[in-house]
C-alpha cells in the first residue's frame, strides 16, 4: 500500500507540474478570453470608408497594400511569437485598422530596430504601429495620438546602492541605450553631457552594464522587466524613473498624408475604454518562456513521467509476484 500511495502522489505531482508548465510556457492556452477582445471590437465596428474625403478615397483605391515596420524585441507592445506571427498590443491595433480601412498590411520582420528605421527613411516602410515621437523622427514621420504611455527606468548593477538616480546624476557617465530608440533621441537632445553607449537591442544594452562597458541602462519598464526574465539578467536593479514625454502609437511617413488621414480616422473609432482594455490585456499577460527553459521543463517532466511508469510497472510485477506466491502457498496447504 505504501508503494501505491507513492504512485498516486507521483501522478498528482505530474498533473500539477503539467498545469504549471502550460501556464508558464503556453499562457495563451489559458487566456482565450483576452484573445477574443479584438474580435469582439471588430464585430461591433463598421468600416470608415464613408467618412473619408474624395482625395483619401482616391488614394485608398490605388494603394491597397501598406508596409508595416516592427520592432521584433519590444514585447508586449510588439514582437513575433513562437510561430513567427506579429503579436502584441500593436498587432491588436493593426487587426482593428485592417477591418476599419480594408487595407492589406504587410508586416516586415527585421533583425533590429535600427534597420527598421533605416528602411522607413528609404521609403520601404510606410507605417509603424507602436512608436514614440521624438524630434528626429518627426522629420520623416507624422504621429497619431498615442494609445499608451509608460515611463522609462534607469537600472544599474546591484553592487551600486545609489537610490533615486536621475539623468542629471549621469552627466559624464556612460549610459547604455538601444540605438535609435526613443531614449537614445531623448537623452542625446536633452542631456548631451551623458556619454551614450549604443546597443543593438535591450538585452545587449543590459549586458553592456553587467560587463562594465556602461554605468547604467535606460529603457521602458515593461521592456526591461521582460528582458530580465527572458535573458536571466538579474545583476541589475532599478534606481530611477524617467517620465516619457510622448507615448506609443501609430506613425506614418510624412509623404503619405492620405494614409495618415485614413488611419487617424479609423483610430478615432476606438474609444478610450477600448484602448485601456487592450492595453491591460497585454500588460497583464504573461509571455511564453523561451525555448531553452521550455526544453528543460520537457526534460524534467518526461523524466519524472518515465520514472513513474517504471514505478507502476515495478508495482504491478510485485503484486503479480505476491499473488503467485500466495496461490502457490494455497496449493501447498491444500496438498498437505
């Protein structure tokens, strides 16, 4: 009975582990309600074609395909999921705009943000779904009203015990930033005394600090916290907050005023309550764990499952052996 109790306990542990594994690595499987928010909005909204001017309608008739630039490392605002699909808050807005305008949006996937912006300046990208306004970007982009605004965070090594650090405190210091991100533009224009150390993405920027090439890193809180989990960079801690002058929203090339008018008209159909609902659905959503940790979970789960199966087989053989011995003893007793 003791062995049987262990088997039952093992099954319960595996069931709990399977549930927690699905919750951690495949949270979308348990978050179907959030995934339906956009579809519900789409079902309740009509297209905005009848609201457009003749000039905008003419442009729409001749330009059915729009190229979308995406930051691949900016979860939960935008990223690409494990199936290579555009995902995030920006993706939700793109689905709404597709329904409201009838346009065909083609998402371009590039390796880093600097490349994406270069393509926009070469007129190979028409629109961005999750971009913050800066003076540099305003030279070639027109910005709609932002749908979300989050502060930036300053992080330093845990060995640095300073508190309430500001950008003024970093004058003369090295600050890691993602090249061409909003904070790159903001710091270079407002705090020229700070020495900027550009990085390809947020993980690389954080590694510059842990490696000693920079004194601190600045980025959005949601982006930093997500990268800490993904890359396991726990040597840094937050010591200061910097308000963002502009939030994130849709931006269109300045040489496409008709496209901006069309998208802006569509965005006005999304209520403040719906914007909050969309933002909350992503800011409160857990991201699937990376493939490395997922493989570790697979290994431990199936190892435990195999051991449990072997234990059950051993228990079955033991019970069969005891039954055979008891049967043999009964036969001998009758023969005596």
